[in-house]
C-alpha cells in the first residue's frame, strides 16, 4: 500500500521518508489532499557490456603512437613553426 503524506509532514520527516523509500516503499506527497508528487526508489539497472561490438569496423593507424611532426607539436605548444 502506498503511503500518502501532506507537504508539511514530508518536510518535517524528510530523512525518515527517504530511508523508507530507499527500502522499497512508495510515498505520495499531497497538497491540500491532492497528490502532487510520487517518491519511489531509484533502481540501478546495469546493462551488460558487450565487448567487441565494433570489431572489424574501426581501424587504428599503424603510426597512431608515433611522435607528432615538429610543426604540429609547435602549434599545440603555442609556438610558430
């Protein structure tokens, strides 16, 4: 069963309410008896990672880790070649 609280009670007991929600309870916050917000626990849905999804679709150049040419390196360092 969902618990319904008025805004004043929710503000007064926020820490306790957050603990209840984290434990799996759902709470509705109402203003003048009208439901305004629903608090529910955050569920951590972790997606399984699929390795190798782009295998064969991406190519890394052989000289990927080679030193940069002097003129390119100079422009990164703010020097004029």
